[in-house]
C-alpha cells in the first residue's frame, strides 16, 4: 500500500464493509479493485486494523466458510461502526477540499 494519511485504512475498511460482511482477504481485494489497483492493503496492516476496529466496537465478527471452503472470520459493521464511518467520510471530504484549495493556490 502507498503512504496513507493516519486513520485512512480504518475508514477504507469501514467503507468496504458498508454493504456486507466480508473476510479479511476479500476486504483487501475489494479495496484494491475499488481503488483501480492503486491501493494494496498488506496483511501486516489489515489484520491489526481489523482487530483494533473490533476492539473499539466498530466491527463485529463471526466465523464462517469462505468461497474456497476455508474457515474465515467475517467482519461486519456495527451500528457504532456505521456512525463512525459517516463521521470519517464527512471529515475526509472537508480535509480533501481544504487540501485541494491549498494545492490550487500554491
């Protein structure tokens, strides 16, 4: 993954899980595909982030079977996770607009 601003990975994970529960590898692949292959989330960053978000109560999880018949932990947004995603999306929009203004005048 390229350099991301602090907290960006958490926001990307929450956004990716906004529609349905997914296991870790599927989350990583969805972010890669949605970014048009610009963002690759490595396991060493993904799984600690998933664990941290779960400990904060933003994600819930349960064990299931993946598409290739392997045991996998599926993550889903909790109500608190949906609220956090909305707040992060608003913050990101404000920040990106502000940075765009500065970059346009520099």
